[in-house]
C-alpha cells in the first residue's frame, strides 16, 4: 500500500442506497400499476413518486416491462411467504391418519379466509391484490408469475377438497 494514499472510512457500500432506490421504485410501481394498469402507468410518474430520476427505472429494471415483471415477482414472493406457514400447517394436519371431514372443512375455511384477507389487503398492502387484478388483464406472463406464487396454496386447497 502506498503510504500517502487515503483509506476510505465508509462502512457501507454505496449499493445500500441503490437497493433502497430500487425498493422505492418497486413499491411505488406496484401502487401505480394497481391503480392504472400497465398501459395507464407512466414511468415518469413512478420515478417522480419514488423521488428518483426516470433513468433509474432503466438502470434497475431495463424498461417499464422489466419493472412490471419485477413488481409481479415481488407481489408473488410476498404472498407466497405469507401463505407458506399456513399451507405447511394445513398439509401437516391433512397428512394425519384418521382426519375427519369436519377437520378438513376447517382447514379449507382457514385457507380460503386467509387468502381472501390477503387479497383484500388485511395482511399486506391492498394494492397487491389490485395489482394482481390488473395483471390478470395485462401481459399474461406477469399474471402467470403471480399465479405460480400461489400454486402451493391452490394445490393444498385442491387436496383438501379431494
């Protein structure tokens, strides 16, 4: 090391700030896409609401389509993470020998009620459910991302019904 060289005292890499900007863009985009749909959302409005430059959308996501895809992945991941413990508990209960019809109905009710509360925004922001609704009429690829995130719940519901 050269003796006169200054040593940085920075303890956090600058990517922390970049990750915060990326997350802000993502959360704002979910709200805007939920309210206006893919076609009605403007990247300039998203960037302005996220308090960043519109170029940052291209930097972090490549394009408006890339941002939309990232938003769908984010919503799907948050929903799946929320539902995972409940699905695991239901599967464990259903695997128990001698489970009764009444217990299966209880499991179904619990899963369905939790899912409805999730969609309506009782556990996560209600814009997630609105985003999924908009995605259903938007690019099919993005809705399939959300649909795959809910596949374990759907499968468990189907098993309980069968």
